[in-house]
C-alpha cells in the first residue's frame, strides 16, 4: 500500500536488521542504540571504500556511488553503495544496483531483500523496471547476481510492512538468545542471556560449579 507521508518512511537498513533480529532492529531504529564491534567496523570500512572512489564514466557504463534513495510509494529511504548505469542498444541508460557486504553469500534472502528495496526506490525515482542487481561480498571478492522476481519483491514488501508496524508501535521485542547473538554488536546492551537463563538453571549450574 502506498505511503501517505514522509514520516512513515523507514530506512532500508532496518529491513536487514529486522530479518537478522527484530529486537536488534528495535534497539537501533526505535531506541536509537548503536554499538560497533569488529564485524560492523569491517562492514563500515567496506562501504566507505565503495563510496569514496567517486563516479566513473566509460563508453557504455556510468557508475554512481553513495546514491541517495527514496520511495514514497513503498515508504523506503537509504543510500545505494553503487548503481551502475548500462547503456542499451536504444541509447537508454538502465540502472543496476550493487550492494557491498562484508562476509560471504548467505543461505537466507536477508541481503537480497535489502537490494530489492533499493531497486524499488530506483524504479520510482527513474520510472524504470529493474530486473536484477548484484551483491558483492568482501570475503569471497565476488558478485552474486540477484533477480528481482515476484517472490523476492513480495518478501521485501512483507518485511517492510512488519518493520514499519513494529517501529510505529514503539515497542521493543523481548530478548531471545540465539546463536546469532554472538555476532551482534549490541549483545551487551541487549543482554539476552539475563532473560533466557531461568533461575533453576542458574542455580543448577552454580551448584555444579561448587561441586
């Protein structure tokens, strides 16, 4: 459903934060809490390097970096690391978004959703249909092409609706410990272990250690 006001717009980065962990998303985008660890620092440096090179123009290719994005229809905003513009046979320049990621390809569509959200913005801004983009992973130094098919577009809009509803509620979900917590830079602020460890379990471990 189209958004009616600019205040309803959410950051594209919030989609990935929510897909990783709804509580992490709320801590960042509702409570405005952010802490960096070595993983987020590596990702930040990779993005900064992608942005700092500047634009390029070749015969049939133009490259824009750190391009601001906005979609009023879908209530999304953000910044694209790189948007390549490829010149077609009819002379028109067609956008191809490229997002830089620190690690390696994932088994979930978490990165593809973020890229698809960028495509939604570009489609509205440039009045074009974008069929694909690419994810560049710093660990493998390779690209992974992503097709913006109906399934991915639907998943992206569904996730955006969930994120928007959570942010509008102003409610931060309760902490739930999972293996992903070990990689989260907000683990000390979130403190999931304090909630998930029951009193009986704590006492059992305490007595076991005493024995």
